[in-house]
């Protein structure tokens, strides 16, 4: 059995430090916005090269609160991708704003800057690129067009912790960004967690207020807020894992290179790095006409694999009536042929060879 991510192996390496930290928190009984959340926020801000990092309850909340703090509201349009996890669009909808889905680049699967330009209307308030599967979107062009059209740039960094582009961390480029610490993400907690980052003092102050019932001073409430704090226990886990993140991401990159080497001559498209940024391979996702045959063969051999994402957002039941008139041919084509293989720092080389061998058998038999 080969899983998509081997969290047990990762835990074994860092077990002692995490268990000591958790034991201290249990002894202190300081569970909400305690010393570890504060320390993690500072450590994450330093790592990411941003002025502020604010821990929240999930990646979905991070995007929601980032958009809210940047002033996105009812009837505003936010241009984003349909080839992503639903949370990208949910965060926009929570505010009464409308996700405007545009097409993606066929090689990187990231939002196409030219398509963004074509979708801008008088109602457009923000652009939300997703650094999908760990590869940074084309931020130089997106940043430029946001500046030219006076739009907010909010990055969905749920899959890109530690990915860099032009020497800058994803999350440090836009007006604000949201990260997820869902357990299987590159930097994962032992439950839900998220982070908003920003260079703006004003945005940071708003997010801090929003995550804690609209309050700066206890029992004095300035706005309607939420209960969306990063848990102290999760902060303990994240502080330990943050020390390892470069090692984890490097291990993912080298495993991805190994797959691509082994699969290079087959009739499929291995993930392409656009050379603009550093891909951190949250997923290793290939394209193949015979995707479903490969999927069956891997599953028959107890090898996990997954289709991220089988149904683009504009075709989801929740959205399809409202978006019946749009076509995103590249998105639809990619969704029909993509397949993600197991990838994580603990994935052994013989497992990669085995998986590549199964795929080779399917495509050359
Ligand atoms: C995981 C994910 C989210 C949401 O994060 P949660 O922590 O699960 O709420 C948002 N966007 C993308 C692209 C994701 O992969």
C-alpha cells in the first residue's frame, strides 16, 4: 500500500519535540491565542518575508478574512480560476461577491494572465490567483495588471508554503494571502489551521479583529467578527514543522524530478515548471489521454492516486446554473486528463520506480 502522503513517517522524525511542546501546553492550560500562536506568527512572518502573519482556524477562513479585510464585499467581482479546490470560490461567495472564473495555462494549470485582463469589468475589485499544486502563478504579470487596473491582489497559497518566485515567497507579493495547514498540505497541522499574511498594518489589524469576534479589547466589539483563531496546539506542531519546511519541499522536488525522469519517454505530460518560480510539488500531477487506465492499474496494486480536480468549479452543482454560459476549454481539458501521483518527503525511491513501472506497463502493453 502506497499512500498519497505518508504523514506517519513524517511524524516519527519530529515526534519528541512535538510531544514535549504539547505536554507543556497541556500543563500551562493556555489554549487560545497563547504563546505558541504568537511565536509561530512571528516565525512564519520572518520565514515568508512579510510584516504580519495572523493565525486563523483554516485556509478557507484565511482567504475569507483576507478578502474581507481588503474590502471585498457584496456584488464585487473577483477574478479567479475554476481549476482549484472549492474553498477558493467559497471565500469569495461568503462576502456576497462573485467569483469570475477564467481559463488556465495548459502547462502550469495556473490562471492565465491574458484571460484575467479580458475579464476585467467596472465591478472587478480583486484577482485571486492560486499557486496550484505548489507552482507559483505568473505573479510579475498579475501584479502589474492589478496595479494598472487598481485591483486588490489576494494570493491563495494553500498549496504553496515555501514556494518562491523571483526570489520572493508566495504570499509576500499580493496585498494579502491565505495559507492552509490542513494536515496533508506541505506545511500541515494535526487538524485544521490557516494563516493570513500581509505587508499592510491596516489589513493585519482588521484580520486580527475579524478572527476574534470583531474585538481588539476583550468584551468591546467594533464589528461583527468570527471565531476563527489558530489553535495553540496546532501552533506547537507548526512551529516544529516550520523548521523542516525547506527540507520537506526540497525532498518533494527531488522526488518529482525522479518521476519525471522515469516517465519522460511515455505518451503523457509530466508536470512542467515554467522556470519563473520554484515549484514545491504539493501535488505531482500529470496529463494523459489514458488517465483512467492508469488510475485503475495503480488502484489495483494498492497505490493511491487522485484526480485533482475532476470537476472544475463552473461545472459543480452549486455553480453550474449560474455559469451555464461560460466555457473554459483548457480547464475542462485538463480536468478530464489529470492524475496526481503519491508525493511526500518520505516517498521511497523504490516506490517511485514501482509506480513509474506500473504506468509504463499500462502505456506500452
Ligand atoms: C486546501 C485548500 C484550501 C482550503 O484550506 P482549508 O484549510 O482546508 O480550509 C483553499 N484553497 C486551496 C487551493 C486548497 O488546496
